[in-house]
C-alpha cells in the first residue's frame, strides 16, 4: 500500500489535473460565449488538432528509454558523463517533440512568421543603428513598428538571430536548431546548481526529471527556451562560485535582461544562490552592470524600453483578454509545462523544507506569482515562464526512489498528450 506521503503526493498531482480540467472547460465555455481569449486550446496558446508526425515514434522511444533507464543511468554514470548524457537526451527529446508537427511547421518555420524575430533580421543592415533606434520602433501603429515578438523584448534577442545570420547560420532551420541547443543547457545547468548548493546525489535524482520536463514541448521552438538556457547557465556559474565564474554568471544574467524584460524576476533566485552558494556578489553585479552599460552606450536604456513595452502590450489583444480567467488559468498552463511530478515535488519541498531545494523552488514560485499578478502575462505562459519553470524541477529530488519511474511516466504522458492533441503556436 502507498505510504501516507505517497498518497499526499497523488493528491497534489490530482489537484493539478483538476486545475487543468477546470481551465480547459472554462475556456471552452468562454469561447462558446464569444469571450476573446485568443487561445483556441485555452489555457494553452494553440488549437485542438489531434495529429501524428515524423517525430512521434522518436519521442515515444526517448520517453520509454528515460522512464526505464533514466534513474539508473543518472545514479551510476560518472557525474560528467550523466550530465553529458542528459543534455544529449534533452536535445533528442525536444527535437522529436518539435517534429511531431513536421520539420517546417514544427521547427524550421517557427521563428520565420510575420510575428517572429527572423521576419526582421533581413532589415537590419547596421547593428549599432538597430540598437540605438530600437526603442523608437516599439510602439504599434507606426510605419516601421517592430513585429510583435521583437517589439515585446529588448534588442538582445534580435541581436542573437542577426549575429547567427551574419556568421552564415541564417534561416529558420539554423535558428531553430541553435535555439534548441542553447535551451537544452538547462538539463546541465539545473542539476549543476543543485549539486553545488546541496550534494551530487540530490542532483542525480532530479536529472531525469529535468530531461523529461514537459516544457520541452515549447523549447522546440520558442526563443523563451533559449532565455531559459542562457539564464540557467548564469545561475549555475554563480552557484559554482569563484570570482571569474561569478563575473561570467553576471554577464549571462545581465544579457538575460536584454533578452526578456520579465527575466528581471530571476533576480531573487540569483541572489539566494549567491547567498547560500559560493558565488561573489560584487563580481556578479559587475557583470550585470557591464552588459547594461554596453547597451546604454549603444543607445538603448532598459527602463525606457520596459515602459514602452507595457504601452505596446495594451495596444494589442492583451486589453481584451480577461484577467479574471487568465490569472488562474495561467497556472494551469504552467502545470502542463511542468507536469504532475512537479506538483508532488512541490508538496514535499514545503513539507520537508530542505534548504537548497526550498530556496530554489520558492524563488521560482515568487517569480511566477509576481508575473501572474502583474497582468502582463495573460496567456502564453507555458513558454514565457520556462525560465522559472525549470527551477521548480528541483523539488523532484525529494520523490522516493521506488516511485520515480511512475512519476517520469506521468511526465512523458503529459508532454506526448499535449504535443499530439494540440497544435501549439510554438
């Protein structure tokens, strides 16, 4: 018979399932009454479309392999070997999930639409002029307004894809592959952080859960996956400590601020990692300020961009989307990106309160709560909150060994069901 703790884990997962069902049913009812959710498969941004694709068989095989052998390999391989294996499997998992929708629709064409970053790459002939004039093109209803995603982010994202194009990796295929490769670094960075703050055994326990995170559905391909990878590596470097690692971590987190305005909410997480880890505050802060200084000298001031983005946000569909639905349905979307195992992990985290796991999970939840209540994240959070969601996986370290495969199976089923029932926009 399951123990009392195991039964409580199941109740936590059941509560998550009920939340998702409530959001789906409410979404159907609201759409039937012409409430403008602008999400055909609410609470997810996409459309209901049961389908199979070339990535179906590989994704199922990867899932079966991780469920059957993931925990054993994570425990027995040399530490660096387990990290390398985890990264490769995460890339295969993400790539196979993406190509369930086909090579073009699922991967190569994702970042090329009229709302996306690559739509603007060809028009950037002078990088310096692009950065200096970036803020002037954020607001909508101008002849030269940036496309939706470019206007909604600082210039760092567009800069990444422009530089890829400059070095010969232009087009949607390369952009998609590089985005996946950088995003999947979370499969290394999160366990490394947990190892540095706690111990290697704890980090090994979470590794299969990070690798099989349902959120990898949106790592392939949305730029938010890239944001998660870059900032997770930055936080891992802070956890590892030392002056130069702290500087490098600060530089990556500083660049993260110029990838997405919302990543400022990772500040408390970075701070607690510095406090309980071996990082150095002043070198890390110096790295962040150095990046901000370079962009300021180039002509882009972060706060100006942020205030203009808030104004642009309310020029679009955000004004019509009902806050009363999305303020809780957002959490259902996050639940689908994190999976039922993380619900059980969260329950154990706050019941048992191990120091390192609690601060990582708590800081990530604080970021999610702030983003949710702000009203600046109405819908699409299954991708937008990926940089926060990956840290919630730390709680899976507390799941008992005998049940780990069952929880991994639940994670795999969640990802495969979402990807085969919904045609996601990312």
